[in-house]
C-alpha cells in the first residue's frame, strides 16, 4: 500500500463485494449462446449453412435453459437480464437475418437487404419492449403465461423455415426467394405485434413422480430425432408453432373475459359500509304510527 492506514491492526476493507458462483453460471451459459450465434454468422459466410443452423438451434437451447438455471440457483440479476437481451438480439435478430441474406435474399439486391434489416430491427424492438414491460406492476398474475408478440428465439427458428424446406428438396428459384421475402417480413411484424403467445414459463416447474421416466424418454427421443432428421423436425416444429398461434390468442381472450366478468360482479355487489341516505321511505314506514318508527 502506498499510504498506510492510521491503525495498522484494522482489517482491510474490500473495494468490491465477492460475487457468488451461482450468479455466474447463468451468465456463462448466456455467453456460450452468444458464441454460438456469432459462430453461426461465420459459418454462413463460409457457406456451411447446415452447421450455421445447428449453431442457432444450439443457441436457442442454451437460451431456454439459462433463465431456468438462474431461477433454480437463485442467481437472477439485472446484469444477467441485460446480457441475455443483448445476446438474443445478436443470436436471434442479426444472425438469422444474415443467414437468410447469404442464402438467397441477396439475389433480390437492395430489397433482400432491406427485409433482413427489418427483421433484425423488429427483434431489437421486441426485446426492448419486453425489458420495459417485465416490471409492469399493473399486469395481472396470469399475464406471465403469455408473451406479447412472437419471442425472438421462436421467431429466429421459424423465419428459417424456407431454408429447412430447401434442404428437404424444395428448389430455390426466384418465386421461392420472393416468398421468403414476404415470410421474413411477416415474422418480423409478428414479433413486434400485440399478439398474445404462450410463454411456456409455467411448464417444467413441477413434474409428477409417475411422469419422470416418460419425460426422460420424450426428451431423449426429441433430441435423437433432431439429430437424425434435423430438417424434418425443424420444419414440423415451425409449422406447428405457427398453427398454434391462434390458440394463444383465444386463451388470452378467455382470461380477459374472466377478469371483466369478475370486475362486473364486484361492481354490482353493494358495499355494506356505505349507507345511501337518499333512498325514499317505504310505504309501510310512512303508514306506521309515529311512535313505532
């Protein structure tokens, strides 16, 4: 030390508080996902689309578990939430847009680049809105079951559907590229829309004892199918996700109607603490003798 303390026996104070390891683990998972997304960009530039798509799927898997790991270890932090949003923008906004552009949208020249920019910007706006709305104290408890608009990871996996179909044998002509242009624009708009989408946050918190082994079998089966038949599984998953979007809207409307009905019933119930002195006397009260009133 350059300057000695006045009391040499006094303990030295640390400038920074030690950070528990349990708060570092989720952030490390997020950084691994970010590395996968950046690597996918390099693989797409080199023309290795199969590996690039695999890197995005790997990043999506890591993104799905980092939040759950943080909550399980009680290691959530504001820093981790901001890091996760930044990683999501790169992995599921910039990377899919660049992959689509390198794959076929570049043949549309400026139009292809514009739709790639729109998709990336929509991902950024969607994540910014999510960060603002996450601390809303006025939203009901059931609102946590829904996202507002398609989440960025799901949007990234769905918007790559034309490439999945290409690997399944669909020819890449100008018609297909224009369809990809419109499809990319539509998914970007759905990301920034007000459409209620199932969040899935309530899934996987508790598993009944009799369902533990079936869950293990299903998870292993899904990963085995994804490795053996990646394009078929990804195509099927993207189509099923798009088909199920109206179900989320219908479920959201059901909750809204229940809240409206509950509010209407509460308004109809009189408050016993409030006495309305403006009500007229009944006829029986007027007809009574004065000494009985």
